[in-house]
C-alpha cells in the first residue's frame, strides 16, 4: 500500500541501506503521490516518471551489491531553475525550452550521492516574487490551505515537501525564496553561504545574490541534503570552506547571545510586522531564553542596503530573460525589470557590488556583540492565491515588500540563514529566521536542532480533508 506521505530523508536512506525497502518502491510511491496531487497542489513542472523508475532500479542493483552512498535510491525533487540532463529549464516561463544536455553542478552532486530526481518543481517567472503562479503552469497551492500560496519563488519545492510528496527538495534563494516558502509551509529552509551549493552553469546567479538551498521537514533532513548537494565546480568564483551540516545537528550550540530584530530593514516602501506574526516570533525568542540563551532586542545596522539590491536583482533578471526562447510571453513586470536591469548594468551595478565589502564590515561588527540574529521571515501569513498575480509592477513591489521585507538583506551579504517554524496565524504557518555571519551554517543548524527538539514542529502535518489547521504554536 502506498503511504500517504513520504518518510524522512535520513530515514529513507537508512531503510534502503538496511534492505527494509527498495528504491523502486519509494520512487513509485513518490510518483503516485505527485500524480494524485498534481491537479490540486500543482507542485511540479516536470515529472520524470520513466527516468526516475529506471534510476531507482539501478540504485537497487547497487544496494544489492553492497554499494553505500549517502542518498542512494532516495527520491528528491529540485526547483525548475536547476539543470537536469534531458529536461528543459523553463524557470517559470512560457515557451518551448529545449532539454539541457548536462546536469547543473548541484544536481550532479545529488546524483553522485545516489539521489533519484523525481521531478522539477514549479517556480514563479524567473523567481522574482513570493508566490508561485503564472500562465505557463497555473497556480501552486499551499498544502495547509489550498486557497493560499505556498510562497515563492521555491513554492513548488516547499509544497512538495510540506505535503509529503518527497522527503526533501532543493530550492534557490535570491531574496528569501527558500526561507519565505519554508516559513509559509512549516518547513526548515536553509539558505547557505554563497557558493556552498554551486549554481553552476552560472558561476554567479543574479549577480551573486541567489544561492541554492534545502527544504525539509526536519533540521537533520535539511542538513543531510545540504551535505549531499554542497561543493563547487572547478570554475565557481565562490568556494567557502567545507562544513559538516549533519554533524552540527547533534552538537550543542552553547549559550548564545541572540539579537531579536523585529524592525524591517530599509525599504523604499512601507512595511509593517503584523501583530500576530510578531507574537509568534517573540514566543520563539522566549523559548530561546528558557533554553539558556541571552536574548535582547537589537537591530543590525542595515543602513540603505536596499540600494545595493536593486541593481543586482534586475541585472540578474535581464541575464535570465535574455536566454528565454519566447520573450513576448514574459510577464510585463518581467520585461520592465529586465529593462531596468540593462539600464543599471554599468556603473550602478559596479557600485552595488563594491558596497558589499562595506556592508560586511559594518554588519559583521554587529556580530562582535551577538552570535545570531532572530528575525521574522515574513511580516504576514501567506496571501491568497491570485492576490498578487494580476497586479502592475509598482503594486506588486508594494505588496511584496509589505509581506516579505525581512529576508533579502542576507542575499546581499551572501551569508547563511535558516527558517524555522514559528507557529500558526489563522491556521496558516509563519516562520522565523536564524541569521548568522559568514560561514556560520553549523552554528545556525545546531541552534535550529535544539529548538526542534523542544518544539517538535515536524510532528505537525497539513490537515487532511475535513480537518482544521492548528491556530497556535506547534
């Protein structure tokens, strides 16, 4: 009988290694769950049914021969901005995209670890917005309430994991695009240090603000997928020192100095933290205090960091839009952002890139007083399906900043952040970010694991038909 929900990543790998289940069985079950929910959740753009089953059979042969690799035979998914050989990389866009001939580096490393890629998940057009909808594929829906978005732009990956279609998935994060959907679907979302998981064949994606990250229901599973995907192509420009994320899960974080930062960073448009979300984040801060950490309110010295974000983001959109086979099918907002990116692609972009070193020094000095920043991941619960889809450019920016003003500064900095579940507002999940300085994944993961052991948020699942979602902290 096909289980309704995927077994966790680490547990799947263990069961396969010990011969309790076959890869073909796990992959077939994942494919059945995907097929059963595609008409409702719509998490996948590409489903690799035939290829995935063939890869599962090959994995079973290896397992029977005594071969052991970290994820040998385990089904996982990746976002549709990542190259998977033999499949198109449409990145949320319409048109006829040719299949690519080679895996991207992150996918190559997942395969080297033995993972079976069952499909590519939906994302909004060129990953620009915190919702996953568009004319090219329809609307991806939140398993906690299908009237609401799972967030974006890694909304398909988040929906697939939250609904238990797959045990874990890769996403990408250019302005919170892993952390925001993790927040709105009750998941762990790790945005690692720039370069930790390669974005090759683009050495820098979106001028360095976008990194690949992991989504899972538990800290251990998110860390295991991070370890499997981490590493660099020979031509990658960013090559951080290695980290053992899985080892950090079992490590005590020690007594930490934690800055509770509730004030949104500088934005050109107004942003206000909803009181119900604020209450959930404050409850998490109180739990950290009860665990022995020193917690006090303090905000990093962001300054006008937003001025450095726009040139990099829009130049990145222009680069991706230049590779689209049918530019006329792009959303008018995409075409407008690409035009701005081309305008800013000279001196303004160079100035924005130079400013990063100044920001590193100024915000890095904040970490002489604190070890970790705790901040909301979003200012509001997930919006309803369609709420942002038909807006014009300025109205979209206004709505996006109002809902999601907290995540993007860490993309400018290139430093790690981890979303952890913070509870529910009106039955919808919200989250909080643990934010650290350069190469601090191990510290953030150990702290997230300590919280998870207390709050056991992974035991909560989206409601089944007729059930009501939780309304308080999990």
